[in-house]
């Protein structure tokens, strides 16, 4: 049964920007019903694929991501508390429930396999560079063709490169085995729009992210994985010392 609530004056507040719509609603419900309303807003976690968070009424792609609860009025019931770690103040009236909505349906980059259901992928690129140390006889100065360098000199040449960053959110069972097998490998097939053999997987950073509060008010967490790739990396000229190939699609599948 849905929790009874009211929307307060001054709500909603909508913001439109580069990341699409974000919004804030301010609701009120009976103080004892606040936990039930929070569960309806944030959903039931991975059991339903994380897809049952409350959607913004006019934009289904924007869902409830953060909820703040506080007393609407300072009218405490005034009951004594048994201890610092037992019980909370109760109120005769209502709870103010502030809900922040965000859009969580960014366009997937080209050449990316579909991630596991109920998860979310975000993507960006950034400039990078690789350094090569060369002897003076192999150095040239394009702005001054007449310039020469001593043969025993050393100079660092900076080569432009592209780094791809892929973030995978709401991951219940990270593919640790695939991460270990793919680190330091080149893509066996097209990935992120890069042809096979041109994208080096540099590794992954992993951190926990909050999903929801359970029925017992215990925090449930999932994983956020940050993958780093480098396109057209420098590699040894000897094929025997080159990079292995790996199926990067396995990086977006849950560990079995």
C-alpha cells in the first residue's frame, strides 16, 4: 500500500543543464511513515534490478537518487530515551522528505556491449601523452630545421594519446577474474569504437557505493568500477614481447 504524502509549497524545483534534467521535490508524510516513504522512493535494490526507484512524474528517465528526512515542525513527543544508542526523538506531526532526482540514462558509446541489466554505464575521454627518450641524432626541431643536437644528448619526445574512461555503476558481483585476465591486454574485438588490437586496458579502480536501506535499516552497497583504456599505445616492436588479446565484453558481465 502506497504511503500517504503531500507535496509542500515551493516544490518542485527543476534544473536543466548539460546532464539533462535534475529536480528536487519536497514532500511531507506522517513521522512514523518516513522510512516506508524512503523505501518507495529509492526502491528495493538489486532484487528488482535497481529499476524500481521512483521516477520523476514528467520525466521517467530521472529517478530518485537521494532522500533527506527531517522534522517538518519542532513538535517533539518528549518521550525519554533509554540511551544514546537506543531510540530517537518522535514527533507528533510530519516529516519533511526532500527528494533529489537525476537522469540516469546516458547514451552508450559506440562499440560497447550492453551491460548487465539494472546497471548503468557512463563514459568520457581525455587527452594523454606517452614519452619516448631518443638520442640527439634522432631528434629534430620542426620550428627550426637547422637546429642540431649532440649525438650523446638525450631528449624526451611527447606523443599525444587518448585515454578512455568507462564507469560501471550498481555492480553487484564485479568481474574480478575478467579484470585480472584483461589488465595489460589489447581488445580482441571492437570496443568503444576502437578496432581490434588498438585499445589497451590499463586496469580498474573499484569502490563501494550506497544502494539503499534494507527493511532492517542496514545499508546495502554495490560496487562502482572505473575502467581506464589507452588507444593506440606504444608497444614493443618484437611481436613475442607484445600485449595479449582479451575479450573486453567480459568486463561488463557479473562474476559467475
